C-alpha cells in the first residue's frame, strides 16, 4: 500500500477539529452563562479559540510531516540496501562461474598454478562469508580481499590483467569502506573492457588520506551494454553515509573515486542486510 503523506485527508481532519473545538467553546460559554456570569464576550472567546486551534493544528501538522519524512527516508534506505544486496548477489555467482571455468581449464591442461588459484578463490569466498552482514569494513580487509580477487582475474586473462598500487596502504588501513566496493569496481573494469595480449589491462589503485581511486584505460567491448546499475547504487549507498563517490570519464581513462566513510558524522539510519 502506498505511503500516505501528511496532507492525506488534512481538510477533513481540520474540519472535524474545528467543529469539535467550536462546539466545545459554545458549550463552555453556555455553562458560564447558566451558572456563573451574566454576559459572555462571544467574539473574544471565538477569536481566542481560533488562535489556539490554529496553533495546535500547525504543531500537529509539523510533527506529522517530520514523522512522514523519517518513514520515507527509512524506506528509501531499506530499498537501496535491498538493491545493493541484490547487486552483490548477482556479481558473486557470475564471478564463481567464470572462476570455475578457469580452474577446469587449468586442471585439464595440467597447469601447476591450479593449487594457488584454488587458494586465492578460497580467500575470496571466505571474505564474502565473513562480511555479508556488515555495513562497513576496514580498508585493509577490503584490500587483502581485492588482491586475491585480482590474482584470480590475472590468471583468467593469462597475465594480461595487472593492478598497480600507489600510496601508503598502512596509513589507510583502518579507514572505512562499504563491503565489496573495490571488487565491484574491478569487476566493472573486466565486464566492460576487452582484455587480451594486444590490449592488456593495467589498473591503477591510488591511496590518499581521504579517498582512494581506481583508474583504467578504456577498451570498450563491442557487445558490452552498460546499465550503470552498479556505479549508480554505489553512488547512492555512499550518499546515504553522507560520503562522496565520483566517476570521471575522458574517453580514454575511466576513474572511480571513493571517499572513506566517517561513521561518526554519517548521521545515517542503520540498514539491515
């Protein structure tokens, strides 16, 4: 059922309150005339009643508006969390399917690196299991996870996928991110670009005091369709933490800039996964 706003039925509500208020005012005046006084200033009492009624209605309407705005904000954030969880659930099986295909090819060809591939894949899914219900994670945890994820991509693309890290990892170790942010961004690179020996993919991860960025050259796939779903919801969910998420595209290089989350200043409703 559609959420009813504070204006729903307001005219009828005011009319009822006014009717009861003026009826009560008249009844009180009549009782005063009957038992205590000989004369009533009807104009004065009606005026005072009107002012009191208006004040109360304004207070009640303001309170209803605030409560309605809070309900809408909470609903929007829950919808956003649901869609973000759906995005993560969509990415993980896709990645697993490709990884298992790669592992099968390695085993079939007797590739000695198959064991290392399994170890990195295990690290990736251990992280997935441990971070499922967390709103934020430390950069160091996300970064260790990302290194295993990139190692798998490197194998899948026959060493034509590399990630160069610039900046001091230790200084950003305890900074906060939303889980899977970096993985989704790297997945976005592999999903929308042609990667081969003729067009090797060299991603640059830059670490700064307040943010990190991921940049990659653009080698668009001819059959690739981009809905912008992942980037759109990353931007929205970071916005729900009052944190910036930006992208730049100059036609040659695509860059995603993720600012670290200040959990004390985010003023955000708790989202349940």
